C-alpha cells in the first residue's frame, strides 16, 4: 500500500487538477475536512514541502499567482494528462487513496483479473535502468519451453498483460515477451547499449495491440460505426490516428485510421459486432467477412450438447 505521506501529495495534486486554482487558505480548509488530515489546517511549511514533492514525483509545478489573489495552480496541467506514464502513476496512487479512505470497501471496488507475472516488473525495470541483459525461461501458449537472452528496451501493458519489448539474442531481432508466460527470469552481468534509434512510441505508432510486423506498411482504414459504439470510440479511440471523417447524426459515423493490417486489428473490429462495418481497404473487408462466415458456419451446425 502507498505510504500516507505520498497519498497526501496525490491529494494535493488531484485537488488542484479538479479545482483549477485555490488560495492557501482554501487548500488548508479542504485539508482540514479531508480523510487524510487530522481535523486541523495544513501548516504552511508542510504545504510547501508537498509542493516540492509533487514536482519531484510527477514533474509538474504548483505555481502561485500574486496578481490573482495568491491563487495556487498546476502549471500546464495538459502536460500531465498527455504523459501516459505519469497519468498511470497518478491513477494508481489515486485508487490507493480511495481504498484507504473507504476502510470498508471490500467487495465494493471490483478489479479485473491480471495474469501472473507482475513479480517480474521490478527486476525488468531495474535491468532497463542498468542496461543489463536478461536471461529468460519462457513458454508461450501452445509452445515449448525456451531460454532467451533479451536486451530489454521497453515495457507495455495491453489487455491486462505486461510485456517486455527488446532484442532477443537468439533471434537477432526485436520481439515482445509476455510476463505471465515467463517461468524464470534473472539479470545477467552482460551489458548492452540502448539503441538511440529505438523509440517505443514510434515502434508501436502504426499498429494496434502488441504485435509488430516490420514488413507491413500502414494503410488507410475506414469504418462505419452505428449506435452507441460511436460515443465509445469518440471517448476511447481505437488508435491514436483516429479521425471522425463523416457524421450522419443518429444514423452512423465514419472513422478513419492509418494502421498496419494485423490480426489484432481484425479482432478488435470483430469485437464490436454488428456496430461496425469495414469500408476499406477491400483486403481487410474481405478478411472480416471470411471470419464472420466461418463463425456463422460453426453456429449453423446443430449442437447436441456433447
């Protein structure tokens, strides 16, 4: 569980993100009434210590505007919201805060199951920080046990799973490994040089999911979306390249992307069922049609329960 001191930093950051700007007196009154306080106002010295800690922890500054009644505010909050790592950290700490505040939330805050492997997060990050090669005993689904030596470049969370992305010595190329399929992991004494050309965001810029095929080139993908699914895609885009290029109000909207045609793209589109129709490219439209027909064939068979 996150320490009470760090939770106080998170409280201060969250309250300023919510209220936009507050005087010290207003912050102090809110502190007195919050679950982390002890019923007394926050001392000025403690407040300034928390300000400095927030900057060190999240890289955002809490500034004061003397010309506006000495209001405190987050300098450029959009930077915080656009940084996925900082936002994930804030969300994780905020959730910890809520659980501490509840005391009786057992059975009322429900989480999705996360596969095994989270115990490897810390040693992987340490290997990334020290540029050390990892020795990994790995068994994929439906495969046999192998031992790999990986230069860990980055990590990614996708569909509740953690992945390491890096160069595998045995395959001489960049690959991803799922943490929950790792049988054993240990850091070696061998060092590696992090390639200046590698950028995780750019590596995944044109793909949906975790699978990257260097031989594929991004293509224009256009889909027609019906019903409530339109709002879901507006609030949670399928990909960063998403553009809403046509809106027919209550009838449908059309979205356009620039992505590689990977199996995960097809799976994501199929998961939206009858709410989505692929318009182009024809290659993708035909693949989706074939997979729907294969599914229909299965369901068109009589099932006797055996």
